[in-house]
């Protein structure tokens, strides 16, 4: 078992990576319905297939994401959040709310600076 300094250390170990938090968001959208790989990728512009696949595998290994493989042709694979994944998304919700406030503050500052610059 890995040794953690505190609870935040253990949480960051799971969500560490540029895309993991956004993958959690994408899988949690739409009342948590299962999503296919391509659909998840479309929700995350800029992520490569390789990175998305790797981070989904890591989230699956951590018990955050469930991967369902259907025995059909062509192959069908769906991803969804586990109970642990839903709990993690709920824990991240206040951070998301803080981020929305920050975006609004930065936008207001930008508009104020633009107004000052155009008045000069």
C-alpha cells in the first residue's frame, strides 16, 4: 500500500493528470449515463486518443470508472462512473463552483481594463 501524508495526497494521487478531472466531469454529465469512447473524446477537445485511453485505464484501476465491453460487432465499449467516481465528482463540485467565480472575476477585470484602455 502506498503511504499518503494526508487525505488530499490520496485524492490528488487519483485525479493527477491534465485530463482526469475533465474526464470525471464528462462522465458525470447527463445524469451519469454511460458514454462511449468517441463521445467522451468529443466532450474533451484537445485530448488525444492515447491520453484519454491511458487516463481512463488509470481511473478504472482506481475504481473510479467502470468499463463495460459488449460482445458485438463492431466492438462496443462504454464508460461510466462507479459509486466512488460519483462521490469524487461530488467532492470536486465546490472546487468547480470556486472556478466559476474565478472565471467571472477575471472576465470582469478584463472588461474593466478594456474599458479603461479604450477611454484613454
